[in-house]
C-alpha cells in the first residue's frame, strides 16, 4: 500500500514522510517545489501544486494523508484555496483513482465554527466544508481534529475528548504525525472522526 502525503513540506507532513520512509513503508511526498532534505533521504517525490491540476500525483497511490495548510501568515484567500478548495479537489482525485483510505488532518472547531475559536473562524469554516465534502464522497475516511499545535517532541499520550479549558486543547505536531500513521495501519479508524489532544491514552487505545 502506497501512501501519498499532501502537505509534505509542512511540519506534520515532513514528520510523516520521514517516519514512514525510515520504517520502510511506501510513501510519496507531494511538493510544490523541490526539497533538498527529502531528496537526500531518497523519498519518492511528485511535484504538483494544490492551486493547479495536481490529480495525477495520486496515480498508483492507495491511501492519502491530507495535511496541507495555508499557514498562519497568509490571508483568508489562501485558506480558501488550500485548506478548503485544495482538500475538495484532493477528494475528487481520490475518488478518480479509487483511493482506499483518506486521512484528513482537520482542526478543532471544524465541527461547529460558530462555537470554535473566533480568531480563526474563517479557517474553521474552510475545514468544516472540506470535512463535510469528504464525508459525502463515499470514500473510506479518517478525520483528525487536533487542538492547538505545539512544536515539542511527541508525548506518546493522546485523548479524543476535547477539554472545555481552551488552554488544554493542545497537542504536539509529532503526536499528530504519529496518529496519522497509526490510522493507516488499522481498519478500526476507518469512517471515524476524532478530536485529538494530548492525554493519557496510547494511540491504539484512543483511536479505536
């Protein structure tokens, strides 16, 4: 089973690529431009741009992880084009190539943008639209909705219960990367939506 990672240049995507490649798991990195670090590892790279026609990047891939994001420094226009429209186009391409599992890295608040973090409401709306499109696609999906992302090393402990205390709604990027890889390994996570924060459960116990 070959997995395409869309958003491979981002922090979570890069971690996924490195971990899967090191473990000998077939993985392909979709990148907008060449990346010397991933090239040096010998990773299979396909150059394509989410804002253009990238559908052929999915050829020969059985699974997809979508972890692309416009980034905090861009405007709402890029959020729409990448986080929503890019995800929607990926779902369409996944259907075209009969992908067997689609893992979507979404966000806290995507289930109800009106009651999510107000500062990123436009982002939450885009994530919800992308999630809903995937849900209606007929594809086998797993949707992860992580809390605020931290750059600390993985803790190895997660929870799928989003705390009411917003300060506690956090998770390391590496734990999210590990969760994405875990979802590829078990059918237990198929057609499930998981809020995701750091906690006291192992991935195998939390994502079941």
